[in-house]
C-alpha cells in the first residue's frame, strides 16, 4: 500500500508539539510573527508588555470598528496562543521581575539594541553566565553593530534602506512601499527559523547564543538580482512600471478585474502560439494580425507599438471573460494566466479552502473572523492555534479556538 502525501494543512491536534518544552519571552512588537510561529509549534510565548500594552493593541482595523486594547484584529492574529504579563521596567521591582523571567526562559525575542538592555544590567552578556542556554534573538533596523545601528527604524524605513522601494512604484509617483509590514514580517520569519536552528545547536552544545537580524539586510535579500546587476553590468535595475513588459506579458483587464498573463515564446515554450490560437478560435477581431515570425521574437514584442496592438486585441477578448473563466481555460490550454486576486478572492478561492489555508478564529469572544494559516504544511507536527490572543496582562491557559474553514 502506497502512502499518499496530501498537500493540505493537517487536521489533527494530537501530534506532539516539537517546542512544547520551550519557554519564550517576547519583548517587542516587531517580533510578533516570530513569536506566532514558535507558538504554533507548541512553545509557551509570553508577551512582556508595559502598563499601557504594546502599540500593536491599538493598531486598526478593530473588531466592529470599535477601538480598544483587545479589539485589534491584527493583534489577535499575530498573538493567538500567547500569554501576557505587565511589567513596568521604569521601576526597580519591575526590572527585578523581568530579570528573574529572563533567567528562567529558553528564548528571548526582542526589537531593541543590546546597549539599551546592558545599561540596566539585563543584556545577553549579563544574563548568559547565569543562564548559559539562553538564546536571545534581536530584530532591529540595522543590526547591533555598524555606523547606523543606533538609528531608529520601522517597516517603511527598512523598505527604503534595503532597496525594495526603488524597485516598486510608478514613473510619475516615485518609489513605493507596499502595505502589511513586509519587512517586519519577513524579518520575523527569519527570526523564527534562526531560533529553531539555535535550539537544535543547543541540544548538542548546551549553550545558547545571540542572534542579530537586520531588517535592512532582510529587505536587501528580497531585491533579487539588483545588486548583481550593478556589480556585474554596472547598471541600476529600474522598476517595471508599464502594465505590460512586452506583448503577452503583464496584467490585462477582464470582466471582473484583472488577470496576469505570461505568454512568451523564446525560452519559455509555446504559450504565445497557444494564446493566439485561442484568440482566433474565439473569433477575436484582428487576432490574425498577431501571427507571423516577427511575433515569435521577444525584441519585436517589446516594441511599444507591438505592446499597444496586442493589448487592444486581447482586451477586446478578455473584457468579455471573468478572471476564473480565463484562468481555468488558460490552464487547460497550458497558458500561464492567473487572476489578480483581492483579499476576498483569496478567502473564497476553492483551492485555498480545500487545503485549509484559511482559518476561522474568534476574537474578543465575538463571531469568528478569517485569517491566513501558516504557509507551511507539516504532516507530523502541524502548526496549530491553541487559544486566542491574550487580554492585556492575561497569562492563564485558554482553550483552543481555531477552526479550519470547510472546503
């Protein structure tokens, strides 16, 4: 009997949790995604919050548009399953309590410079003598050393400093930074991976370590070949601001939004030929003009007049079709065409539902809300949401609350 591996988020909660014996303190907002990933693998993660709570508690959108420290939907998503304690580090008793906690845990997640902690005797080098297995992971704008290390940073600044903004935007509007804290969340993912590697190394050495993560470096990694272009060719990569890079490559309008099309010829296959056959079969006006040897070369299709001619012909066809109809028929014809999905489209996508990529979770004891699952599917040790996000100062265990949406 052959075992079949299913590309689905596991639906069992009985698996042993790999990090079930690991205790983590989370000391800042910019490491919330790292803490979430560790929590979903069983770690006991505790938020150490100031009396007013982390700033993320006040980040919109709010449940039913009613602001409150326990009503931020973003906070609920990134902090599900964690605990919360309130510590006032400006007071001696607060610092003593925090020190005791730091000496009793396995991992610290932080978003500050060590110099700030060392000033109060709470830095990694101060603690490792008494807690040699401690793993301290810090995510900051520029890392712990270097001439810019003391500069303040956030997601917007990191996207600029790492070079991503220079590659995004429009010719008439300058650089562009996307929403959703891409730099912060990407750095958080790297932090979670680094912590798990450090835990693995500690099993052999019995020693912890300090992990230094720079958001600028994380963003720079996402610029793909921009550094290599400059190093090898001496040229600076520019943003691709046109809707179509060449005829058949780009986004095009349809009846209910847009589709992304990649119908090339040279080096990619015969997508272009199949696309033109489709247009001709559909009796699209002037589709026959797109046949011929010239149209099989990328240089010809990259000419402005070629881009304009193709767009006019294809738009006549695509505007009569929905995103899904173009996608499904394109797949049948082996043409790379896909919907440009909105958030609602993603949640309602039949494939996304079938693999359990969307969770329905409760917030503030109210109706369930939809949120993305972890995009990692593990057959033996699945990521599992065990409880809702904590109220400010709430540290008791809570029952599991997440349900995978039915396919």
